[in-house]
């Protein structure tokens, strides 16, 4: 039996390991942290959101980025220091604008398909990840935002997703705790939320029980392929080990670009930083004042999820600043202020700030398929929808491996 090594133990690496193990393959998973799901898959917004499938490759994104260029607390922030990687990424981003609609429709299909796999795996393996199936409510503060959402809803419908418009009064019925004035909203009843870290860690244990060999706390420093064998070097505490496999699957998040270059491929992921706060709901008033329905505020680009009785997650923003994991107070403050304004009964006395780097491709579509060499595969570059799309792309790369072909077939996601 041919062996597969998966580089990266985040949500995409773990789902890929699980899928391949269920299909009977010999799988080894290598992760540089001590546990699975400790980096970008640790504290995201928690949404399993087909309703957030709209890709960013639209001229309005460019306009907003220019408008917010010198505003430190802006939802979209770009470090203007010249950088070739960033420049090449934005050039490709602009060239992908003509595919805005088709990519949004395809992403919607993938998200719907992923939902089926992920929820069935959680049930089959008994994974408790604070799943809440209360839907997602998109909120809009003005008519232009609401009108744009109407156009997006048509694309989502083309992808098979039902999303209904709601009035401010209906919004209040859906989520009574929400304060403030709004023009209107859109509600997707079939979307849900959960704790990505709990799910990733739980599925990693399920994969191990299926025979996946896990190597944690080791960093991959070198990987080479001659088309038949993969030579991999990894390091822990100054000690170097070399391993040989038949195949490699790169699921390494923002490190995928450098690993791909070693394998003779170009995978132009850029690290787009996002921030979150986890609000500890330590008193009854906060627990009753926090929402149960997940929200997406279009103006501030913030999303929420209720994680059990005593946690409330708020996440969002996009920062183009290279590989930088610093947690900036001026980027966290808008999230806290948003909670104070929208949910005044929730105490923000106890919060846990976090930042993670989303591996984002210029066209906003994940890279799923073979590399230039026949024993090299990729399942990476999911951007802000890694949690939402991961189960589908894991099955897609499984099909590429099992049935052949250079890239993932779209038949799995046709409605």
C-alpha cells in the first residue's frame, strides 16, 4: 500500500487524514504544534456559513481598501510597505474579478456539500463541538448594503442555498437580544456554528483510531519529491529526522507557499490576518443577553457564534501585513466596542483575544488537486472559509487520489 504524508494538522489536514483513512490509505500526519488545530483552526468566528460564500474579488473590495488605507481600526487594513508577494497577490486578485459570480456560486455548492459530511462525521464519531443549528442572520445598516445582499442572494440561490430577506422587526424576532437600528437583514436557517478547535481535535483522535499515524511537535524543514518518493526532513528541539513516503499532501496553511516552492509548484497563498475575541459569559445577565443566533454584520465585517452556555465568539477583519501574528490592541478594540453596542447586557470584563493567519488564494478558491509531480497533492488556501469548506475539499482530494485526475472534480458539488 502506498504511503501518504500530510503536512499540517489544522482543519484541512485533519479532515484530509480522516477521509483517506476511511478509504483505507496508509496516512501519516505531521503538525508543528503539540496538538491538532492550534493555529488558524483555533479560535475563528465559528460559522459553518454557506451564506458567506461570496468571494471578495469585486471592485467594491478594492474601493473599500483604498478608503480604509490609513484607518488603523478599519475592517480591511493593508500594510502599504512595498512587497513583491503582496503585489503579485493583488495583481492576481484583480485579474480574478471576472470570475466573481462563478466562483461565488461554486463556493456555495462546496459549502452546502461540506455541511453534510462534517455533521455526519461529528455524529458518527461522537464529537462534541458546541454545535448550534440556529441559522445565520446577516445584518445591514443601510440600503446600499442591503441591495448588494439581494444580488448576492441570487448567486447563492444559483448555488442551491435558500436565504430570505427579513425586516428589522423580523430580525428582532429572530434574535431578540440584538440592539441598534438596521435597514434590514437576510436569514439562512440551514447554516450553523460550532467550535472549530474542538471539532478539529476530536476528528484528529477519530483519525488516529482509524490508523492515522500522528507526529506532533515537529516542524517540517524540507520536503522534496522525484515523482516516485518524497523525502521529508523534520525538526524538534534541534534534533533532525528524515522520513520517506510515496506521496505528500500539503495542507500547511500559510506555510503552503514555501513548501510548494520546494516541490516545484507555485501556490500563491497570502497570510490574511483575522482577529477574534472570546467573551466569557460569567454571569446570568451576560448569558441571557448574548445571542443564540449567529450574526454577520456587513458594515463591520464581524461574525459571531455562541459556544455553549458561557462563551460568545466575535471575529473578523482582514489585515494584509505578511506573516505577523501579533495581537494588536487597536484591532481588538473595535470587536469589544461592537459587543458593547450590539449586546449591552453582555459584560466584556473577561475576554480572550486571538489572531490567526488565513491562507488565502488570490481568486478566493482553495487549491485542491495534484502538483506538477504525480505524487504531490494540495488541499490548502481556503482563506476565511476553511472551517466551512474543509469537509468537502477533503472528499474532493480523496477522489483525486482514489480515481485519478489532475484536479478535484466538481461533480461532487453539483446541485
